[in-house]
C-alpha cells in the first residue's frame, strides 16, 4: 500500500494540537545540567539515504560518538512532510548512540511549520526528548521585531527566533518539543562556531553522512 499523504497531514494536525496545548508547560532547561546533545542530518547518494547522528559533550563541544546507517527514502521530498521522509532514519541512528542525549538538534523546523509539526517536533515527540529545529531558510510564520529580537510567530504563538551567526548570516531556530524558546536559542548560540552556518552537532552529522559514513558503508 502506498503512502497516504492525506492521512499524514491529518496526523500532523492532530498531534500539533496536543503539542501546542502543552507549550506553556514545557519546562525550563538549566544549561548547567545539560551533559550531552545530539545532532542529526542526512545526505543522499545514488538514491540511498544516509542518516547520521552525533553525540556531543555540551560543555566541551567535543564529539563523543556517531552512528550512521542507510535506508531507502520512504517517500519523495514533499514540502511540509519532511519528517515522514527523514525522521525514521534519524530515530534509528539516535537509538544506536551509546547514550540518550539531553537535547536533539535537527536540521529543519519545529513548530514554525504550516501545521505546527515539523521534523524537529516529530522526532522530539516520538522520543520524548527536548528537541530544537535549526534551519538556514524560513518555512512558515511571520517575523516580528521585539526589543531587538526577531521572533517568529505562527499559529498565534511565538515559536521561533531568527538568530545571527558568527558569520553574520541568519538561521531560524524553532521550538521542537519539551523546550522553551529562550533555552533553545541559548543552546544554539552556545553550539555555534566561527565559520559554521549551523550548530556544531548538526554540522558534524552532515559531514559524517557525506564522508565517514559513505566510506564505512562503502557507498
């Protein structure tokens, strides 16, 4: 049986209602208590999806472990349904890490999504783990300038922020799951390094999926 796109959209709408209802009760995260974070990303080679997850020490910003695996993309790329294409391989890669991260950073969006259920929210909800969406381009929502901050409003809520990187470019940080926006932005800022367009865990996951994983998997 083929992929049911209408059912996927309906599922996103149903689950996003639950997440938005919980939004104000998401706990604050004390940065001093964060031990490890993970970044996930994927690349494609000859029709094969290569997913990678990197576990990183949060304070030292040093990689602790990485995993990679291949999969056949379950569906083509469809705007708004990226989670159904890439989340399965990310979740499998995360399960293979030697320890569960305190926070997951995803190359993509969270609540700043047409149905408030982007890939970062999808993964965070499935794994019951705080998650953050980080993207180089906007997907959904209006930017409002408030006290010098560029906040992203969607679905009647502030769900993201436009953050300037060390390079002077902008990235779009959004709430995924179980994290407040202020904490998500603080985590992302801490993990940015000079010359990088995305936080270090995602950058390393991207590099691994394109180099080390391809060599190890002999693709």
